[in-house]
C-alpha cells in the first residue's frame, strides 16, 4: 500500500470508514458461511439480483433474488 501512496495514488482503507468496513465484512461472512456449509463452490451475483451458483457435482443454478 505504501508503494501506491509513494507514486501518488490516493488510498482509502476500510478502516477509514467504519460503516463501509462493517458492510463489506457482513457480505464476506455471508459468502464464507455459504461456501463453508454447502456444496457451493462459486457465487456470481449482479446488481439486478441475478445470481449464479456452482455446486460440486450438480448442474449450475441461475436464480432471481
């Protein structure tokens, strides 16, 4: 990170914004819980609520959230 600052890039860390940090960690925990406790190995979701999940040994599922 320091190398980026040294070359003039503006860096904002999650620790600088507690609300954003909490939101990012909440999403991370949700994904980790899903990946750890199900057969899901891949999750892709867009801003329109369309999600693609890939599970071990199953046909990929596309769902509307």
